[in-house]
C-alpha cells in the first residue's frame, strides 16, 4: 500500500532490513516480500521473527459503497489480521507492534480531539475501537503497542487526492484539474490532513522510542475545514475551486459512506508534539505544492 511502500523505502535508506508482507508476496520498492493471506492461517514464522511489526492491513474504506457485506469486509480484514498477528507474536521476537487505526476512532464533530478524547459511536469508530482492542492484546505478550490514528494522507502517488471517488470513478485531483473542483457539501467539516513524509516520520518515531505506547494521532498540527482544503488545492493547481458537490447528492449516491466526504474530525497530534516531533509540513498549501508542483 501507499504507506507501506514509503515506509519500506525509509527503513531501507537508514540501514534497516524491512520485510514486506502481502497476500501476493509482492516486491516493494525493490525489497522482496513474503506472501501471507490471513484466511489461510497464521503468518509464516519469519513474519514475527523480527525486531518490530508494523501492521497496516485493511480493506479500503472508500473503495466501494458500504453495503452490509462491504462493512463486514472492512471490519474483518482489519481485526482478523490483527488477531492472527498478535497470536503469532507470542512465539516471535518482536518487541513492538505499530498498528494502524484511523481518525475515525473519534467519530465526527466540531470539538477538538486528541489522544485522550473518547471514541465516537458510528460505524468507523466501532471498527477502530475493535481494531485497537485486538492490537492492544499484544501487551499481554510483553509487546509494546502503538496505535496510529491516521488522518487524511496526502501523497504524490496515491492517497486521498488520487483515490477514485465512488460512484464517479475519478479522483478529487482529476476533478480539480478539469475545473470541476470545489467543497463537499457546505465545506465546514474538518479535515485532519498529513503529508506522507510525516506519516513515515511518525512511524519511525513509534518504532524507535521505547517510551511511546498507546494512541498516536497522525495529522498535521493545523487541521482545516474542507472548503479551505478545496481552496488551497485550487490555488496550487491554478484551477477554480467553487463547484460544490451538494451534500444531499452525496448522501443519495453513497448512503452511509457519504460521511467520509461530509464529516470529519478536528484532530490534533498532541502525543507527537509532546515528544517534540518536528513536522516537515505544517502548512497545507506548502504540503500540496511539494506533492503536486
């Protein structure tokens, strides 16, 4: 995936020996991978005979409309994989499990949230709560656990800007380049964005800092409203950003899944800031220019 590929490259660059794991055993950034499908049973022994495990597995939440079957896939692809990894860690050598989660843990709303804030009560919050609980079980095996509550990841080769918007089949970036960009709904919803370089930097910190455990919000220190995001993207692309996508239309087309576009979190990275993490990108427009210029 996007984050996994960037992380493999960063680990290799600093002299670590990454071992990518995927269902197909794909080679990632020139590094030979290992094949593992959680549906087939426990992971191969070499997956846990390592110093650390980073688990980013999970079906895409925006890849298809949230039917009951799709919601089951979203949930089970995360929790079953994590359960299997945690069980295997009991016979492994890893001292830390860095496990994906999401900003959706907090539900949606106007209030500022940090790592001490309670969980929300919608579908994504329930998925994240169960996912994190599965990961935290590794602590019973003397494994340090860090939970990555990740916001909207911005990158030049994938992530939120490039993912097709169902049912349109085109990305937000394509719409803007066609002059059809603008805010979703009223544009007041918060977007906790983060540059891919800071996602990788935060994961490296989680791997290296033995005192770091528990939830870690992965977002820039300055979340923006969606209309501000649209305006910044328009400026960077030199394209208009005033063609709104009506909220009612998104609700009709996407149903419950429309929450991904119409709702958000005013999430702050309090734990990263407390550790003195030096963000490479704190300004949205600068981040977009770095990725798209």
